[in-house]
C-alpha cells in the first residue's frame, strides 16, 4: 500500500493523472502490471521524484533497499556482534551487494522508513480535510477516470459526513 501511495503521489507531483490500474507484479509471468516492487520504487518513485524533492529522494533512497526488504521479508539473515548479515548477498547482482549492515545504519534506515510512513499518513489526513472543507462549502468534486481501453470521463464524488468518507455520487 505504501508503494502505491508513493507512486500515485509522485505521478500527481509530476503532473500526471492518477493511475486507476496500478498493480504490482506478483511474478515474472504477470504481464498486466505497473511493475515489480523494486522497479516501481527505484524508477517510478525515487528517480522520478529527484528533480521535484531532493529530501524525499534521499529519504526513499535510504529507506528502501531491495536486498534488505527481501532478507527481512524472508527471514534470510543472521546477527553477529552489532551487524546483520544478509544471507542473500550475490556478488554478481547489483541489487544484492550488502554483505553486512551495522546496527547504526539499520537504525537510520528504520527511522527514515517510519518518518516516511508517518508523513504519508499526515499528508492523507490533510488532503482528506481539504476535500471535506470543499464539499462542506458546497463545491462538487469530480474525478477523471481512465478505463483500460483509454476511455476518459468525469464522475462526481460525494462526501458522507457520518462516516467521514467519499463515495461515487449517484448519476442522475
């Protein structure tokens, strides 16, 4: 979910439309996807945000390393002294070059990840508050929807105050 949110944020910051058909590749056989996790993070989020925000670029570059994500997700590491040792180091693989990671570096990565996550939550809340205020002032909110067959149309969304959420408005 974090990858999707960052991806959509960077698209909007780049002046692109929301990608309604976003899908992370589940396997190499997956032909209908936006990309693999590592490609999405590196190419479509981190590298794309670099000209827009060097601070966000640096935070993503520090927080997300494919090799570390994989060794944590698959419990494929060991501890020795004040270091973790990924058991997925591959000399010939550019994305698997970490042989050891000291705890100080790990702490920096972990805290940066938490800050990114917390700021995304704060941003979503501010965005929601902004749109709630627009609706409560009597404004309509419309969203551009792009279907896979490249059909575009505008749909109105409605705000349900009791549930603090938006839904598709009923077309009249």
